[in-house]
């Protein structure tokens, strides 16, 4: 009998029991310098190098938890003809590709899953298509290996991301189909796009901006990818979930692009530690930190706080900030943040994964008692992670960071053990 994974994410650091990833494929390279910006990239990744680096992350995760691949999950749900037709209706309508729906319906599930991710090549059978400069009738999902954004586990529900860029909407539609219909999962999905009572024109929600600090505390970044209206929507949906709900909102700079999400400047590492990019989290006072408190589904107070650590301290979470790039040189801080130096993913309290290239950041973690372990040593069996109480596993990151994200961006947890605070 297939094991079910009910959604259970009440913290960022609880022992990981299930995670969804997407190994990058040809969709990463299916672009040109001319359309890279449209795909939200500033450059084209080398797939062979990116794959080797991603396989380190995947290999470590497979050692510690149940790991699901998006393409396999999608292929499974597409076996259901009703699900297949419903998903293709939404995709073709959004992409103005209704004319190729019969072709897509004719594909067997594995091939259809591949094309929905890697792109559907345009057949030049009409004058319009012949003259088109587009290569694809349905464009590749270049960003899908950042599985964090399109679906967000919050407590025992999954919010479906309403992406700020239409280029990424198909990712959300795919993840919604997976959570609604795959037999491995048991959850309720919540999507602004399916809420007829809500004006969702100004709502944007992406998972990189949403961190579950505690069973009653969410951290949400607002900026280029998540809007204040998105935060209001989340709060409205949680009103029946928690009697007492705190949301700490952090305004983010609109530039540079390395600040696109909250988890690029702040992540949780342990019960008493967080990783911060100090210039944004502690020093940029023009970007507000706001504490919203709701009780019984009604907002009781909204007030400005000094910063995220101060707001959490006020709520009984006294966290030691660890500085991305170290504390001695702002040049190193800026350089390492650019390469996702603050973007760590916890597989348990004090057990995190990040890029090896951010050496000053890794040294900061080492100085705080975390054993530094190479991913290759874990995968080859030279190191057993269960022998260590606190650690940082380092993966190679020469190519992957150029896509604009780190270990947290590339992982979507569906289940964690509860943390006893």
C-alpha cells in the first residue's frame, strides 16, 4: 500500500520527512541570449555542470528523507484522463495554444510530462507559425528546478503560488494538479486563481518569500515577487487555522536581483540561530519590518518593528544572527549573498545544506559548532550524517547560483517533524 504524506510543515527546521525537487533538464538550456531575460535569467546555465551540482543536493536529500521528483509525479497524475484534460485546458488557455491541445492529449503521460516541462516545439504547419520567431508553442519552464516558489507548505495546507511573472504560471498549475490528485499526498490546496470571491489582479505570492518560523509565526517578504495583497490573502486564508497568528513582514529592495525573495537574505538554521544578510536585515531602515497579529481571524494590531530578529525575540524566539559572508568585510558579504550565501535549507535543527563556494559564510557556521561536511563524502558513504548533531553539508555551486537561488530555493518540503520549542 502506497504511503501517504499529509502536509505537515510547522517550522523551517523540523526533521525533514518528505521533499519535492526537480532535477534540471534540457529546459534550462532551451533558450538564447535574446530570450534569457524573458525567462528571468541574466545568463544561460551549462546543463552538464548544473546537473552534477544538483545531483549532489539530491544525493544528500536521498540519504536523509523521502524525495519526490516533479516529472515523475506529473507523469503519474497525467494517467488520469480527466486530470490530463483539465490541466491541458488551463495550460493551453493561458499560453494561447488551444490549437495544439489535441496533439498534447494524444501523448502518453511520460512524454507529455516531459514536454510540459521542457517545452512543446512549434510545428510550422501554417503561415502564422512559419513566420513566427518563436521556437516553442509552449515555452520551456526554465525556472522549475526552483520548486520552492510554485507551491508552499504552510502548516497542513499547500498554498499554490501566484507567480509575479506569467512565464512561471504553468509551474503553479502543475504543482496544483500534483497535490490535488497524486495518491502520495493528502492536503488541501489554496490558490488565489481559484477564488472567485477575491480580486487576484494585484496578488502575487512566491514560496521564496514565505518562511514558517513557528506553528503560529510566518515570515513573509514583500518586494519584486510577493505583494502586500498577497500577504493579506494568506492571512485571510489562515483565519480558521490558528486562533493566534503572527505574520512578520519584511520589505525587500527591488534591486539587485539577488534580493528577489526573503530567503535570499534570511533563513532559519536552528532553534537558536538564523542566517542573515546584515545590510538588508539589520541596517536598511528605510525598508520596514511590520508585525501583524491576528486573533480569531481578525487583525488586532499592525506595528513596525526594528528588524526580523527583534520581532521574533518579542515573540519568544531569541535567535543568534549568523552573518552571510562573515562580519569583517562588507565586500565579502555582498559577494557571497549574490551567490545565495544566505539561502540555506535545513533538514533538521542545526542540520543545513548550502553552497561550498561561500567560504566565509561556511566558516561562520563552523565557528558556531557546525561540522562542515562535503556532499560527495555523504553520497559516497564516507560520512554518516546521523553521527553528527550539528552540521552544514556543502554542495558545489559554480553553475547553479547563476540561476538565482540556493538549496532552499531548490527544495519544497511537504512534511517535517514537529519541533518542541
